[in-house]
C-alpha cells in the first residue's frame, strides 16, 4: 500500500484539534512528524521499530498514538473530518461495510 504524508492543507485542518503543548517541561516532539510516523506504520503495517527515522522516535509515536486514543483525540479528529466532508459534499454515505477479518477473537470464545 502506498503511503502519503499529510499535505499542508490537511495539517492546517487537524493541527487545531490536537491537545495543547505543555508550557513547562521538556518540549514535545513535532506533532506533524509524529502523526506522519503513526500514519506510516498504520498504513504500511510495518513494525514500530521499522518506522523510518525521519518520523522521529518509534516509541514516541507509539506512546502518542495510545495516549491520544485514551484521551479521545483521534475520535475528535475523525468527527471533524467527517463533518467537514459531509458539509462540503465531499462524502456521501450510501453503503457502509464492516469487515471483521482483522478482529482477533478472544481465547476460549466459541461461536
């Protein structure tokens, strides 16, 4: 699968949706670089440790993905993107398909 980094237009849209940077302490790694790294891993299916160095530290990207998931940041972004797409006639949902082929079954569960 081909991977594309965020365009400037995409970045300008999602940047305001990110949590604010802390005023004190160690500066946070560049958000755009880290998000591109997260998207690279999720799109290509590679291991975190195989993420190219140009996207920063793989552990930082992995931690940020998980932390922002817990805080609802990804849902907030997705809701904003969908709202924008619907309101600008860039998305029309006629059919939705859910594929569970990648969802692992818990051990011991029988159908």
